[in-house]
């Protein structure tokens, strides 16, 4: 059948059929070498409908390609359970959003307002951005940049509800952080005493840029980071290690997690960079420091960092928040 007839019989547009062919999902049975016309076999109708159904279920293209090599009803049942779990997580997130909104509207809620007499005497200048990158289908990172918080939540890619978990974390932190204690957040936050509180778990990082030098403030919670710390692996070899990217600590994996925390005194010329691994896996410390040194506008610095990571390959979502203390 010519593509027009196959389109009518399958109910799929010719444009969609060409897209599926380009993605390696449904190649035509034959292509006329002279005219380039595409021809399909009647046997391909069922496969075309299966592919289209899976795409409507938001199954990633790579997963569909793997499924077509070894189709099974069990895999469809697994995806169905994942969708049900995701829908449940989304419903819980909406309920949480309603609760957070109600708490924010309640004047008795213990959130220090920056303009109130009990608010902060100083504030943060921040700029943040998160980019999906050219190779990922979804962005599971979330950033928060405000006058007292700089946060990056890196959702675990490939896991059901990764982006939902990141959004929940990013919603809870601003709602619960009062600026009184280091234990109230999972990010960099400005305390009422003018110091910065730093809390981290996982492999997102915070850096301090001071006097033209860049220093890493956080320790990665990953298998390769621990091997490097013990002297069993060199840093330049980490990217090729079979357990590269495997975390030893992360929010949500178990009921409790050990979280690193500290406080930091900063001055008006200092900058704090909070970022996901999508940045430092593509840019070296020298390149990150160079971007910070070239501009005073924070938003421009963030754009330069993210655009640089994408230009170097952009293999992951890239998220960056840059903050500095403003009196």
C-alpha cells in the first residue's frame, strides 16, 4: 500500500507515519529509489496501531523501540502500573499544593516575610534556570530562586514520578523554611543572622566563588565520589567507572536519609552556585569559574553556564541557581 492508503486504513496521518519511520519505529516495507514513495505492508497495520497507542500513553520512544524487538503483555502491564502510580503521585502533589496555598494564606503560618519587621535584614539576589537539554525527553529538575532561597531538586531520571518528587521537594522547602535553623531546608538559604545555611543530599553541588576562585562546598553522595575520597579511584577516571552516577544517598529512597548541613559566612562579593550534575559533568571547574568572572548580571551568568553545558553535549537536564548576598 502507498502511504496515503496506509494512512486511511490505520487512521494515522502521513506526517505521523513519517515521524515513526524517522524514529526507527515503523520503517516502510519498501521505498521507491526513484521517487522516494513509501509503501507499507498490510501486516504492518497492527504494529502501527500498537506504536501509536504506546505514544498516546507517553511511553518514551527508546522504550517503544526496545518493546518492538521483544513485545510482551507483561511489559504493557508494567507500564500500566507505572501510569497508575504516576497518576496517584500527581493527585497527591495537587493535594499538597492546595495545602501549601492554604498555609501561605494563613497569617499564623510561621513564614518570615522579607518585608516584615521580623523578616530578614539582608536578602539574596538570585537567578535560576532549568533546561531539558537536547538529549532528554523530560526535565525532571526543579529550581527555586528567591530572595532567601537557592534550590536545585534533581529528580531521578527513569524512575516513576521523578519530576513529581522534585516538584514536591521544591514546594515544601519554601513553605517550611523560616530562616531560623539549618535543618529546615535542602538547599542554600539565608538565615536571620545573615549567614547562609547549606544542606545537600545526592549529587547536586554547591560552589563558592570568592576572589576569582571556585571552591566546591558539598560532597557528592555517590559510589565514585566515595572511591575517590578513599584514594581508590582517580577523579578523571570516574566518568568511565561502571557505577558512575549511582547514588549512595537520595531523598525518598528510604524513610530516613542522612543529610549534610553546614553554615557559611559570606560577603557582598561572594557568589554561591547551586547546580545539578548536568552542569559539572559537562563543564570543568575552570570553565564554571570563567563564566562567573565574565559577567555581573546573574541571569546572564546562569544562561552562559547552561548554554555552555548544552554546547558540550547536554547529556542530562541542566539546572543552575546563582546567588549573592545583597544588603
